[in-house]
């Protein structure tokens, strides 16, 4: 029997913020993958090199971390007032599944530039020199993101002097606005799904923890670092090399997901790894970042560490940064209290790779907290363009 040949699919490989991903145009995918289903998932898995029991993704474009095991589908938006529809898939490294339950805030910075590159934005909308405000429909969570993309001589400007901790080289700044980021689409519910700014989360066999559970940017569970035996200044090795600690975090995350109404049974958490996120916070303190950079307590408002796909993130997920900024703007949350309490419209927090500033406009209406928008800046750059090749057997997944 002859072997099936590989198929090739047009694709663009981009860095967005502190993440990397493979971007596809919807109409370039095989017809069977233009709608949700097993063929689409099979293409994402093989393109990234998953599932890989070795955890290296050697046979694909993934780089063996949650930050680099990502795929995106873009299409010209049919939604009024929007330029492009953006669908994000978080590809598991060692398991055969793609999690479509949330957004990637870092790759959101690459969506506008990539949409322009793919010809999905009307040319009349683009200045020859200036800034193009690209309105993005984030299809996973049914929210609007506005990316302000710099344009020079009719082309997306990718180089520049904007520095982002967690990214080695400077690039052009892409400011992002996450409009009305609370209330996560189909997951529904208020910004604080339990109705409380702080809850007591009882986790059998692990402990009882004060927790702020919030739907903003991405569903996130915030804990106090000291309640977990940490300072909040830990780097990746301190957490990721501790199998027992990772298991505890996953158990806490599963129970938090139940309290937030995101799952109905604890077993469901295993196939919903992308959401919710779990993070721990502490007061501002000095530490040394993973690059060797000294972070001074007086230069930040608090420290935050967050886990993604079961591992401590090397910097900070963009969507979690939105959650941090939103929670910090609401007096009484654990994030707000770690930052010193009171009303605030922006915070600068310390993460394993350095610092990040994020702003949020929150208000209380009829006793309910609402966030109008969250703001932060990232950068993005095309790394490669051409075709992804995957075995033709992916089409048999249907």
C-alpha cells in the first residue's frame, strides 16, 4: 500500500507579545477544516507536533511550551464594525486535544498585523503613514479587541524601540484595547461569578484558600502567594520542577473552575486546561528576573505569578494581564489588596521575566462591577511565511 503524501497549507508564523503561533486564513484550510471538528483539530495538532510523549514537539512547529503551542484562524469579518474574526486554539503538548475555550492576549497583538498581511483588511482603512485601528472580533469569547497597528510607507511597521520583558529584541509597539472584557461569552455570568470579590475556596486534601475568581480577559483564580507557601517572586524552575506543587495547583484550579460554573464535574478540568487560569499574588518586593535583570520593589505595585497549561508561565499571559488589571481596579480583591488597596486605573506588576503595566477602567453599576476596557501594549513580528506541511492522514480524522 502506498503512503499518503503530505498536504501543504498556506500559513504565517508570528510572534505576538511573549507567545508564538501558526496563523491560518480560514479559506486556505482544507474544506473539512473550515468548520469546527476533528479535521481542524488534527491539522493543528500535527502542525505543532502534538501529541508528543517526549514533550519536545520535535515533529512540528511548537517549541515545547504553552506559550509556543498555539494556532490561530483568521477570516474577514462579516460582523458589523469589525475588520477580522480571530479564533484561537491552545494545542496540548503531550495530549491529543486542542482547547478552544479562551483567548490568547499575547497573540492578539499579532492579529491586526497578520490580518493586514493576509489582505483581510480593506485597503481603504489603512493609512500610508500613521496608525491603523483594527477592530477584531475574538470569536472564542465573543468580545471586541482594538489593535492600533503602526503603518510606515504603506506597510505594517514591525521594527522599533518598544521593549517587552520576556522578549529579547525591541520591536514596534502595538497598543491593545480589550473592550468590555468581562462576561466571557458562552461561559456567561457576571465579572465575579460567585458574587463575591473574595471567596473561601475549600480544596479537599489540599487546603482552604482565600480566592478572587474573576471573568475578565480570561477566567482567572487569584490566590495569595503566602497562603501557598510562596513569596510571589518564584521563577519557573521553583514551580515547574516540583511535581507535587503542580498537582496541587491543578487540583485547586479544578475546584475553582467548579465554583466559577465553568465545569460541572471535576473530571472536565483535564480537557479544559486553557481556562481558567490560576495565579498567585504578593506585595511589591525586589527580586531578580529570569534574565538577570534586577526588579526593584519601588518600581512595581505587586508581584504576580501565573500558570498556563499546567506550568508556571515564563512571563505573563496577555489575557491574565487583563484579569490582573481589572481585578486591581476593583477595591477589595486579592489583587487590589496586594497592590496596596484603594482605587486605581493601572498597575505595574512583576512577573518572572520582568514587569508589565496594564490599565483598566472599572465602575460599579447597580451594585455590580463592570469593566469598560483594559489596555496594554505588546509587539508582534512575522517570523516566517509560506506553507505548513502535514501528513495527508489528517483529512481522515473526519
